[in-house]
C-alpha cells in the first residue's frame, strides 16, 4: 500500500461489509472488510501514511445512498480511492483537473436498484486531521461522528436545473455489468 493504486488493490481484495457499522481504519484492518464509508476512511489513513493529506469527498444522491471516497492530488490532478458494492464507483486515476470533473466521472455508473441515475451533489474536500483528537484512525469505537460531519459541509450541484427530468434509466446491460460480484444479504 505504498501508492494510491496499491491502496485501491488492497480495498478491492477486501469483502464488502453489508453491516450498518462505522469502523475505524484500524478495525477495517482487523476485520479485513469494509463498505464505502469505512473504505474511504481506511484509504484516507493509508494515503496519509504515504504523505498525502487524509481527504474525504462526499457524493450525495437522491433516492439512493451517498458515496464517500478518499481523494488525493498528484501532479495537479485529482484521483480517488474508494470501496463500492458496484463496479464503476470505485477508485479513479489522478487525471481530473477539478473536483467537479472527478465527481462527474461517477455519474454514469451511479444509480439505484430501480435503475434511476441518482448522483446530484458533491462536497468540498474534508481533511480528516480535524478529527485527530478523536483518534478516527485507531479507535475501537464507531466513527459515526465523521459521517455526521459530512452532512454539514458545503455541497455543490452536479446537474443544471431542469436536467433531471431528461435523465434516462440505466439499461439492463449496464446494470448487470455494474453489479458483477455485488455482495447481497
């Protein structure tokens, strides 16, 4: 896990955690499992160990769950490390000039089980060093306080007004492709 790509590979090897938990990166290592939020925290801690700031980025959806990713900047471009139960909502190579470009890269594959495209907003980056005093990386206790804080930070719309009504549903082929190896209860 010496590069963002190595951190992504480590996350990809972990089984997807379907439980309603908020494990710290330490607990993720112990359990060898994570869901999107826990994966983002784990990735942020691993990025920090590699001299990147521990940044989270929140993608907000309508009629769907939000997606939290760890982001990093390399040679002036943004990339992401992420855990997802859907194929296309994982990491991104650092090729995006702006955070909006990075957020838009998730739009096509971000949908709910009714096949509706649901991504609507993206946040400002949030530096987890803000919670260092609460031991977010190593605590054995749940770290819901980070998730709760993400609701309070500024978010920006992805779509212009009125565009939502023209969105197509995801077709069956894309749906099946995005659900490859999807964990279910």
